[in-house]
C-alpha cells in the first residue's frame, strides 16, 4: 500500500467504524464467515487490491478453506469446487462490483432467493 496516502480510518473515522460494524454483522449472518470471505476475495480480485487479496486469502486459509478452491476462484463459473449457493453469491458480488457494466440485472439476483432467506 502506498505510504503517502492517509489511511481511510483516519480520514473518516465514523464512516470507517460503520464499515467495520457492517462487516462484522455480515460475517455473523446466516451467510457464514467462509462465504463472506470468499465473496470478499473475489471482489478483491476484480478490484486488484493487493492488500485485500492477502487479507482475505489468509482469512480463508486460517479457516482451512481448500487451496484448490481458492486457486479456482477466478474461474468459479466453470469449476466444480463451488456450490450453487456460492455461485449465486459470487455472481451477485461480481454484478454489483461492476454495476456500470452489469446493471445488477434481476436474472443475476433471482438465484440468491433460491439459496438465502430474506432478513427483515
């Protein structure tokens, strides 16, 4: 990470605190920490964030997530390592990460409803 830049946590502590709280709530949700980290890692691949790639790769490795699955993450669409629920989550994550191109279409969102409940 470029040391010339001021950390976001210092620039906007309240916003950073909110992001951390949202992250904690998400990881405690029915999605489970492993799926959340898998999605974080895929989004980090798309965004090309070296810091985030290392952070989420390490988190998954600590949870004994299979190396072959992590190695196949960039090609999840054609890999047998991923469950239908993981595929739905990864597709939606990719869609909203590049929303300008994908427009987060309903056809990508609808499979989420097959695998995850709606929380009110």
